């Protein structure tokens, strides 16, 4: 009778994803302050060296863990209505930023990055640029289909659209709710939209007073 070979230990990509998900689960339970390489190793049932072989620091581990769950929040729908697609995406992203595990971890990584130039550069390259580029791609497609004015340079517009929401989330006590998102999109469509559906930000002037004529 031949002995059944033992199931090989999961390595490579499978083990890496397992450790990232353990990190996210632990972060949701204990918050950033309770996270450490040692705590993740204990929860995963591995030695610290297994984690340090993949990530040099807790911040690096958290960045990869965020990437695992954040990527699905960066994909815009393309229904042919740029206003609706931006609104749906911003509502989904704002909910993710306000909820565990993404919200608390992202705030913590942002704070760590202020004192770590390397982490700050990595955060910019892996998250912020990706968010801006995803938004730029969607509004550029809308420009090509005639929803947005053809002559506009949309790079700065994409930065403003994303930056406003991240400013509210990270630095302000004001909520990222439907009113905030609608107000932001109203300004964007008033500046760049070509449709008669574009909302008017200011009411039309009333009749002139006789003494002003």
C-alpha cells in the first residue's frame, strides 16, 4: 500500500495572498495600532521570517494588503453616461474609504508616509497615480464620445475630482456623502459638459432694476 503524500505547503503567490488576507482580517479586528509583523505571523501560523522574506516592514505589508482589495474599487463602469459613471464610482469608493479594512489602514499608511519619503513615493505611484489615471481614462473616453468639450485638457480635472474626495476623507470632518459628490460633479459638468442636461450652478439674473438702467 502506497502512503498518500502529504499536501505540500502553499508557497509563492498562494501563500502571499493568504498572508495579505490574514493581515486585512487582523486589521479589521484590532486596528492599525494592534498590527505588527509578529501578530500577523501568529495569526497565520508562520514564523516571522516568512513575512520578512516578502515585506521589509509593516507599512510595505499593508500597502500590498490594500492593493489586494482596493483594485476592485478603481474600475469605472462605462454606460455611456459619464456623470452617472463618475457618481457610481465615487459613491463606491467613498464607502470603501469610510469602512474597514480599507479606511483605517489607508489613513494609517498616509500618516506613516509623511515621515517616510520612500513610502510616500510608493503610495503615490501605486495608489494615487492609479486612481487619477483611472478617472482620467473614463473622462477622456467621454470626451471622445462628445459628452465633454473636445478642446479641454482633462488631466487637471481628474486630479481635482479625485483630490477633493481624498481631502474630505483624510483631512476634513465633512462627510463624503451624496450631496458632496453631486456638488463636485455639478461643477465638473458645468465646466466641461456639452449636454443640455448639465446643471446650472448659478440662477439666471433677474430683471434689471429701473434705477440701474
